[in-house]
C-alpha cells in the first residue's frame, strides 16, 4: 500500500512539473485585442499562416491584421495609436524611436536582402546577353525607377552608388507596383525592385525583364559583416510594457508562421495563401517568388550587433536616415 502511494505521489509530481513547464512556454495574454500593420510584400508573406488563423485568439488575444502598400501608411497608423505592432523598413525603426522619444522599440528582423536591379530587354525568353554583375558601374548615366523614398531602399542604393562613384538618376515612385509598371512600359527601362515584384515582372513580360544585379551581392562585396536588413518588426513601448504575455505569445505565433512559410514542403499552400490575402497576384508567381524573399526571424538580441553597424553606416552617410542619432539601449526589445 505504501509502495502504491509512493508511486502515485511520484506520478502527481511529474504531472505538476509538466504543467509548470507548459506554463513557461505561454501565458494568458493581458490584451483582449492587438492591431498589427504589415507592408505588402515579403514582410506580409512571413505573416501568412498567422493571418490565416486570425479567427482564433492567441492565448485570449484577438489579433487584427492590416496590409498596406506604402511605409507611410503603416508608420502613420503606428504613430497615431491605431497599431500596436508593425513591420516597417529597417531604418524607420530608429527614426520612429527618435521621433517619439523611445515610444517605439525594435523587436526583430524579418527580411534580409531582397532588392534586385532589373532591365527591360525587350527580348522574351530565358536566354539573352544581360548578365548579373557584382557592382553597379554599368548603370552609369542611366535612370532607375524604384519606390521607398526615405526608407532603407533609398539608403542602401544611395550608399552603394556613392561608394562606387556611379552617377545615375533615381526616380522614386509611391509604390513598388508603380515602379514595376514603369519598367515594363518601355524597352531599356531599369528598375530597383524587391521580391515578389521581380518575379512578377519576369513572368508578366515573358522573360523580357532580366535581373542585372542582386543588390545583396553588391552590398556584401562592398560592406563586410553587416547584414542587409530590409525590414523589421517594431512595437509600441507602452503597449509592450502593459502586455508582456500578449507580445510574447504573438511572437511565438509569428515565428511559427515564418517557419511554416519558409518550409519548402508547404510551398503550394503558402502560394495559395499569398493569393488569398492579395499579396501576390497568382500562385505561379508566388511559388517562384517566395523562395527568393529571404524571410527570417531574428530577435533583437540576435540581430543587434549587425544592425548597430548598419545604422552607423546609414548615420555617417545621412543622419536623417535613422532620425538624427543612434538609438539608445532601450531601443532593443526582448520578450520576457
């Protein structure tokens, strides 16, 4: 009888330990709802699985997602309190931190190098004489159509053009879709586009639009050991302080979504979700583009060292690119 009691006590102890371990992974969220803003493109792709499960609460929190085509739309909503968290160009994170006196914090990197210089060759098919290069010197004297004035797109491009002493005219349009249309409108037109717009251009033009340069390759050749961090997740500081479990649980969901999206085994389902949420126009484009979108999840602590170097490069080039000064230590958010 005593032996049976000891065994039962041991079993109960183990069950209690399992229960406590489970509580450590997630906890009841404090907020009933949470608003998350996303940029249309690769950042939205990483969120697809989470968006598709938006009808389900995350440990009690209803998450509302909104997708915008331009960074200005997202940052405006973040600043006026409509959004609690958002995915924005990486350089805008310190800009908003400085502008609000520390009311915006950096949470994670979610995409790395995804920018490509493309040219309308006017010749359809996969084979022509345009070859990818590791510098931008062939663009001398030409016009580049792109989008993202004031965002990381502008500063990555401008820094590299200056470093290589290449003189070009850059015409910034309000959205990547407009830059895409401009490139497709005339033979010889050149654009700087991110995925999935590059793949969209190639398929729609039946191969007439070719990649001239992968800006990530050019960046790596010019700048050592500094990541080409394109977009970042940021959070409202006050909301994060008041709702730490809400943030932690959401980030677990976000990481799970990115793992699902970047798993090749799920490519068909992810492509359909990209079409469903109007991120990419059709599944064929989605399947090809997703593989080139460099979607990641790197927490603040994981990416801080490289990003400090990147922000220093941007600041030395143009202080306005990061809001006038380097962010303080409280800029980097870590889920507790």
